[in-house]
């Protein structure tokens, strides 16, 4: 009993030592961190609302309020990363300053891209409708032979599926109207400004410069009721004064039914026997070609 009591006291003392060390280390770490505040502005001087403020290498983060202000716990010499959609991100090293004021510059690389819309071409930053665009350079390395196959998984909210498993079968493109019962759900295709009917599966993907998808009513209003299910705008390549260029691409592939899913087929004798028995079971005369299956 005496030995057990001594062991219990020693265990309690060791536990107390570890608890004390843990509290000291935790207090020390909390003392090193400070509550820093600041403001994030755009290049025009206005506040950037909803900007992300994070401490690099940690899980600590915050976001700016309606005035562009933020507060975050940070230690000296830690790096704050401020980012927001449409702006270039900025890194700031915290050295104990009372206020951290950051000015983000506009990311002109994406806003100055030219997008083909129903009325012509516009800068991406001037577009207010639901428009998505994808260029040939993003699709040229995909080893497929149809435009629809190249677009699969490239456009958010656009469903592209193969109609059947047959090689060379066209693709179904669904932008809007997936749940339509009576009306069709195919989008309107416009190639170089001219609306076309039917599938675009026969078009050579290498002749396409870029593709724009118009989704909402404001973007598709030019085309009226024909654009009820969205519009696919296709711009083909044009001649350039850069001399003659020659390019060659070749792809091949096969499709087959796996052995596990294949059905056992009848030969000629088995088929004739099957037809004979079918007529006999139906109490009908058996045609001459099925009289003697063997």
C-alpha cells in the first residue's frame, strides 16, 4: 500500500510538471501574437470588400468588412497575404506596425481579354451577363476528334454527354432547359455570326479560334426565342500574313464491348431451331426455311 501511495504521488507530480510546461508554452505563444488591424483598398482608393487576409504557412485568416477593414492575430516577421477576385495578391511582412494598409492593383491580364458576344466583341471587364469563353490554345492538345469532346469538363454549368456508345456519335450540349419536357433542349449554334441548324460534330476542331457560351437572357436576347436554351458562338480561324504554315495531327482509337458484358449470340442452326419452336408454341405453321434447322 505504501509503495502504491508513493507511486501515485510521483505520477501526480509529473503530471503537474507537464501541465505547467504546457501552460507556460501556450502563454508564451499567445504573448508573441498580436491583434493587428488594417484596411485593404483598390487602386481607385475605394475599399475592397470580402478580400481574403491570411497568415502564410498557418491556418489563420480573416476577411475584410464593408469598409475594407480587417483584424487578425499575427506574430512579428510573419507574412500576411491579401487577395481578392480580380486583383493581384499582395504579401506584407508584419513588423509590429499599428495599422496595415494595403492597396491591391487590378489584374488586367484577365480583364482585358476579348470575348465574342452576340453583338460583336467586348472586353471581359465590360461584360455583365453570364458568358464563358475558351480559346483554341486551351483545347489543342486534347487527343479527340469532336468539338463536344474537347469542351467536356471545360465549362462550368454546361453538360456535354455522348448520345450513344457508337464510335463517331455526336455529343449533346446542354446549357439551359435540361428539365424541359415538351420543348427541345439543344442550344443555338452560331458560326462566324451565322446561325446554323443541326449538330456541329462534323466541324474540324483545328479550324476553331475560340468558343463563347451565352447563358442568361441578357446575353442571348439578340437571338430571341431560338436562344431559349443558350447560345454557342464559334469563331473560326482567319488567314494571317505570316507566311505558309503546315501542321499535321493524327489520332486513332477503338471501342469495344468488354467480355463481361457481351451476350452469347446464336449461330444459324440455333436461330432456325429457336424460330421453329416459337411457331410451334404459338400453334402456327412453321415456314419452310425453319422446318429442318439441322
